[in-house]
């Protein structure tokens, strides 16, 4: 367009750059911006936002920094859209101090905030567990006369569900419906996940029934959420039924569904069926992830089949899957359950050497194992360590410690 002699202004240039970015040709978009700058056509904040957003989506942190420095050099002031992109960007990479600075800067500059910016701010506060501030921003949004959309509601509902505030989340859902805002699949699944995590299966079942009457069709994630919820309560037959219903409704199971079913069979002690499903998943051309490997390793550990558990751990490493705290916890638990406390301690120390922090389940297993062997000094030392890390022991830990004092 430039070479043909057709004059192009900042507005037209931005449209072309946006098109290139949407097609994934971000470098060409940036080249065009640089070319136009050399011809005296100065990019505006909308142009920069377009380029910035494209690089943020690609997670190209180095270039994002370059674009921000260029904006500063060209004295291009951020607008609401710029702040929205940057809050999402810095929030996603964990630079929370930068997000706080952006909040302060916005207030100082009295930037006119739109629904998109409020959504980013609400989502960020929810991720940080600051639900009170997120709710306050939601109220501020409505008081300004802005109309919240499904994304705003979804962000706040997600935050409420993750903090277990299901009644408040349900009220927001009702508010959405009263405003004639379409409740999408993601929001329904978020609510179901919240209910299931709290063991509120009756509420989850009721929500599914109500939404199905309104035309809602469960997807593979819905079925998996319900199956996982049932499994947590040891309602294994119902859990399996949800996954079978998914297939009956002609939905193709994904790796997550297979993992859930493998985990259910392991918890039932049916390691043969769990192993068959694991190999079936591999036969479909799917590569089991760390969670899938952990489920089967845990199943082997519970059966005392430690040789197979270690073999699977080696396989996952060979496949590029890095053992995490749950992998080691399953191995520790398996060794402890069958009295191999020295092997368990080796694993416990090895995981810490790898920078993995033992969780409450790891500590409970190792303390219980040491106590059964009468190694009370070591058990109490790990108990104190667990407390110092902020873990809250349950009755099993106390019973184990008391028992260790009477073991000869």
C-alpha cells in the first residue's frame, strides 16, 4: 500500500496492522508501523495497543518491554485499553507490584475506565483472593452507569467460587439472568466446580437440572466436574455413571476424562482397569500428562506395587513429564503404608532437594510412618517443621504422634 503511492494515515494504518495481527503476522504489522513512522505518519495509542496486545497474547515478554519503551519515548499516553492489556499481562506473569503501580497511575491520571478495564481489575483481584475489593469494583462499575457483561459476571463468579462463597455466586447468577444476560457454558461449569469442591452435590445436580430445562447441554468439562465431585465423596459408581453418560450423549472423552476415570478405578483398588485405560489413552495417540501419571502411580502405591510405581515414574520422566509434589507424595505414602520408612525418608529428602515443598498429605504420611516404627524424635521434628510452614495437622497426625510414644 505504501509502495503504490497511496497515502495512508494513522487510522488506516491501524486497521491494516490489526488485520495482520489477527492473522498472526505481528512482525509485518510492526514493520508497517516502523515504515510509516519513517514517512512521518505517527502511530497513535490505538496502533500501539494493537501491537502490544498481539505480543502479549504471544507471551513475547521482551518485545512487550520494547513496545512500552517506544511508547514512552514517543510520549504516547496510555488509555483504558492500554491499561486493560497491561493488567492482564502483568497479572498473568505474576508481576503483582506492576499491576498495583498501574492501578495507582490510572487513578492519578483519572483515566475513564470502561467495562473491559473493570473486568481485568476484578479478575486480577479475584486471582489474588481479594474478593472484597473485586466486589467493590463491581459495585463501582454499576454505580457509574456501566452495564456489566457476561465476562464481568464470570470473573467475579469465578472468584467467589474459588473462595467457597457459593451463595454469593448463586445470587450473581440470578442477577445475570434478571438482566437478560446469556449465561454461558464457562460460567455454569465454574459454579458446578465450586459446588463440587465444597461437596455440595445436591446443589450441583439441581443446577444442572435447572439449566438443562433452559436448553443448557453439558460438555466434556461438565461431565468431568460432576464425576470428580462424586469421586471426592467416594460415590464412585455415580462418578463413573457421569462419564458413561457423556459417551452415551456422543461426546468424545478427552485426556482429562480418562485421567478422572483412571483415578476413580485406582481409588476403588481396580488397578488392572486403571492400567488398561492408561494404555488405551496412549493408544489413541494422546500423551498422558503429569496428573494422569500421578493417578496411576498413586494407585500402584496404595496396592504396594512400588516396583511398578517407580517404573511409571521413570517412564513419565523419559516422556518429558516432570514429577511434582503429588508424584513424590504418592510414592512416600506407598512406602510408608508398607513399612518401608527408610525408602520413604529418601524420597522425602530427594523431593526437597529438587525444590519441591511437601504438602500436608506428605507430612501426614511420613509422620505416620515414623511413628509406627517408634521413631518419635524424627516424627516430632517433622511435626514442628510442618507447623512452621503453616500446615494445619489433623487428628491422624496427633494420633500417630501419641502412638509413637508407646511404640517400642
